């Protein structure tokens, strides 16, 4: 085996039992072929002659076939354009409106619906009225007694006459106007109590003034002697006045306690009515805490509704994109095959 020049000859040295390429030799071996000889810094591989003739096969020339002329080729009808695949039907997305706890919609007509004004896709201003819906799971659910809306629902009392009411019982789940009537009733009872105290004090003051005034007047009246002919009758007006003053004192002694009892009874009735009446502070705080609970409920349910809508919109968008990409590839493949 020769390699490039005469001094580079691949041969087996029988004296040492090695395959050598020039001065480079393998390990001692008994291989009859230098292929993959061990311990050599050269490699020997098989080589083929790679001798062949490569010609384009082309269209087989059938016996008796006549080649087409240019004129005949131009007269041929072009292949029919294949029908494009049908465009897929895309999924539409409509946002789902949040639903709220039923106790937060129990405000008579206050939260039955909401009015909104916005600009639509055609840049037109649109006003809509949407009904607020309760979460079905909360409609028949039992609310614990410590729930702020349950406390507000059960807080009540009466609208008594001293407070300007008709003695009726406050309605269940009092609204803001009822709470205002409770507050006004407290104000009216405070005024009635102050009026009763004032009249009681005024009555005692008048009786004391009359009694003391008569005593002062009677002590200043002189005695009178009537004697037109040297003999007559002696009159003592001061004594008569003193007896009148004693009568007034006796009346005061009886009427004073009766008057005090009357006004005390009236103040007791006012306080008793106030005890049975609705407490504006209690109802106001209960209603405020129920409102805070409903704000929290709306925020949490609104956030969860937004997340669900985003997730559903993303899924439908991805599904539509997959359909459109598949349709585009199929259409391009059909068009390319026709060309």
C-alpha cells in the first residue's frame, strides 16, 4: 500500500510483527489486514472505487407517444383550483356578571338594579339598567346570629307617641329612613322629658312664691277700727290675710306632692317608652357594619368573577387561535399543491 510518496509505504514488518507506515508502527499483532490495527497513530479504512454513471430518469418515453408542441401545450386547460377548506367557526366570549350575597340585596328597591352609561363599539353613548342577581347558594342559607346583617335585621323597637310616633313596632330589617325616625324619636323624647321637668319646677316655684308673697303682704296690713258714733267694731285684716295664707299653704301641701307625682309619672313614661323604642346608635352601627360586610362581599366576589372571566377568555382565545392556525396551514397547503 503506497501513500502519496515512495517513502510512505504501509507494509507488515515480519521481523518485528508490526504494521508500519514509514517510521510509524503499530503494536505487535498477527492481523493479516491493517484495518483497525491496535497501537498505531494512523487509521486504515476500506475504500470503494465509487465508479458509476448518474443520469436523470425523467418521464418515461412511452412507445408511440408524440411530444407536445408549444401550441398544443398552450391549448391545454389549466388544472381546476381546489376548494379551500371551510373557515372554522370561532367561539364567542361574553363576560359573566358577578352575583352577590342575598342579604346584601335585601335593601327594598335600593339595590335591585343598577344604571350604567358607557360608549359602545360604534362610539355611541348607551344607557343600560341591569338587575343585580343574588348568588343562588345564599338565597336559602341560614345566616348565623352574629352576622352583622342578621343583627341589623333583628334590631328594632317601637315608635312611641312621646317620640312623635304612633306606637307601632319598627319593621324588620330597618332601612335608613327608619333609622332616621329612631333618631328623631330620641330627640323628641329628650325634649318631652325636659318639658316635664321644667313644668314641675315652674309649678313648685309658683306655689312657693304665692305662699311667701301672701305672708309678706299679710304682715304689713294694719288693724282697722270702725266707730262712727264713738262705739264700733275693730277689724283685723292682717289676721284674715294670714288665714288665707294658711289656706294657700294647705293647698300647696296637698297639691305640691300631687304635682310632683304627675310630672314624675310623665318622665317615667317617657323613659319607659325610650327603653322600648328602637335605639338609633345600635341600629346605626349594625346597619353600617352590614354595609361594610356587603362591600367586602362585593369586592371578593367581583375579583373572583374577573379571574374566571379572564381564564375563560384566555381559553377561548387560545382555542380560536389554534383553529385559525390550522385553517391557515390547510389553506396554504391546498393552494401550494394547486400551484
